[in-house]
């Protein structure tokens, strides 16, 4: 398959009740209404915070009309190290994607909300059992080609919309998909549910990502050079201090 027709791979990790299935439908409808071949699959998880739901989208960036009879066969499940855009509705879910190896330094744009919805094991700890957010953000920065972290929950509250509408606006503005803004708005209207609120949330996400891109420095989107993780570096120093025998 040529580079021009290689599908753009898109993975979404959301929590139960956040509308991950709805944003997936919006993305596919927007792509198709703009003339592109797209399909999506999902792996439902447990509702609320005891599990995540994941969605996978492939979209061919060549217009459907130019493909002729050679229609590509699209995959049904994300491959490890084969994701162009990773979207997470919660910071630890972004960390899970990094840990599972789905994102890579040479390819993946990570888009994630910085909001947290704490795990049961975090809540039941005798002391402060919360995962270190700074460590999560460092892992994201070191293991992706580029990253965009925004408090999408705060944007959702201010706009009076569900977080999935804000996420759609951020995706629309990220610059990785050849889909016009009007196609995303058309998808929201075609869905016919809470249209005005969802359009407000979409606009809030779109504005936020454009503001973030204007404020970013080249280092924010640079490919991070490979270097050993702190734990590995500490181990290497410890071994170096051991006697030769």
C-alpha cells in the first residue's frame, strides 16, 4: 500500500459513561461525509472506573473517489506500535496506552485530558494512593512523537457539554486528519442529540487546541531522543559500582 493510501490509525480510550462510542460515530461520519473511507470497531469494558472502553478507527486519507476498485482492507483492532493518534479521556488511560506499547516516538500524537478519575486501588490506600501525575506526563512526553494535554473536564463544565464533544473539537484542531471543521459539525448535527450543547463543547475544544498550538514551542512537538528510563539508569550505575569479581 502506498504512503498516500495507508490508513490513518486512531485509538480512543475512554471510561464508561463518557460517550466514547458517540465520539467514534462522529469521527467516522465526519470522515465519510468528507469523502474518505473509514471504519471503527470497539472493545467494551466495564462501566464507570473499574474498566475502560477502547475504540479503534482507520481512515484512508485518499478520497474514496480516487481509490477506484482497489479499496483497502481495514483492520479491526489496533496493533502495538501502530497508532497515529491516541486519544484518552483521562490521564491514567493515556499512561496505560504508553505502558501497553501502542504509542511510539516516531509516529504517535497523544491527546489526553489531564483530569483524573481515581482507581479503586488509589481510593482504598491507607495514605495518599494516587499515581504520580508528573510521572505520567513525563512518560507520555518521552514515549510519543508529540503530545497535547488539556483539562478537557474543565472545558466540558464551562461549555455545559459532555466531555466527548470537547474531545471531538480537540481532534478536529490537532492537524492530523484531512477532515474540514464543517464535516465534524455536520456529524454532530446529523446525530440529532443535544446538538447545541455538543456544538458548544466542540467549539471549546477546538479553541483550546488552537490556543495551545500557538503557545507551544518547537520542543513541545519534537521527537524525543531515546534515553534509558530512570530505573534502568540507576541499575546501570549500581552494577558499575560492584567489584569485578
